[in-house]
């Protein structure tokens, strides 16, 4: 008897579903008898535990807030992490109560940004055993992005400008800093140097944008390649990356933060 593939679910017809055309359901793998360890379990290193404060936009005594390493399609994507190596169900009462306060505080900070309508809060935790919650900002007026598929749209939409991204990070960090802790993000510096010629300016405008920008889907895999240290903005637009210091060493993000 020929195998009849299952019908695609009704949500593929929702306006928020980001794909169209002929779709088929992928074959489900057999369940494994023992699941592999997540990062921070068994002999796997916990990337959150070894990450320095300079890799975050805001740090406090018990919580830290991290960004992607470059702009993505949404106005803001942030991750709230506990300092202690604990998962959600392992939190003592004090941290559990603070998690609620931090969630509301960070949601308000992101929602205060221009052009943000809602903030989606997600927790998956299949890739890392260290507690981390995702905060995804939905652009105002983009009704097609409402609901379940916002993290998919983050990979599809063109990245926002780095200048706007850094400004948003600085605003959120400053908001959190009003309640304590230490903000570490700052907006892009103004590039005062004019191009040597009109042809130089034209070449800069025509330079192709990077196509391998990280996204929620890539990072929540959960590889930490796309969730890392925020690169320091360059003051000199003609200065190659890695030559921001007079001694020729690679520029660290801590130099661009207070």
C-alpha cells in the first residue's frame, strides 16, 4: 500500500507563515534512547559561564543581558542570562522572583524603542543548560509578523542598520542601568572623516552587505557563533578591522564601552 504523506497543518495558510508554495512534511527521525548532553552538561563547556562581562550589554550581580554579534532582521534581539549555572527549574526562590522582575524590566526597555510594537519572550533551552531567555522585538505595523513565526522572520528580513542597532542596544542598557548594574553598550561614534574623493564615497555606498548575519534560529540551535562579543565600532571608516589599537592588536569591545 503506497505511503500517503500527511497533510500540511492549517497554520501554513496563516498570513504570518513566512513561506508559500508546495510544502511537504519532513520524515520524523526515530527517537534516541539517550539524549546528548547540552552545553554545560557532562564534559561540555558552558559558554555562558566562561563569557566575560565585556561580551554583554548590561551586567548585574546576578543577571546579564547579551545581544547578537551583529544586526538581524528585527529591531532588537536580546538574551537574559543568570550568572549562576542554573536551569529554569533549578532557580532558588530569590532568583525565581528576580527572574520575573528582570523579564518585565527588559520587556519594558525593549518596548520603549522607536518602532517596536510588542516583545516576544521565549525559552527553549535544548542547546544549553544555562538559563537564558530570548526577547524578540516585533516591528510596529508589521502585522504579518505577529505570533509564532517571529523568530523565522528574523532570519528572512534584511538586517537593520548597524548604527540603529547600536543605538538601540545603548538605550536598553541605559534603561536597565537606571535600576542598578552596569551598562556596557554605547551607540556608534560619529564618523567625522570625509571621503578623499567622490569616487571613494561611491565605492563605500556600493559595498555589498554581509550576507551571513546571525539570527535567532542560527543561535538558538544553540550554537554560540552568532551570540558573542559585540564588535567595537570603528572611528575611522578607512581603518581595517583589527587595527583599532596603536599597538596593532585586535580591538576589544571593552574599549568602546564605559
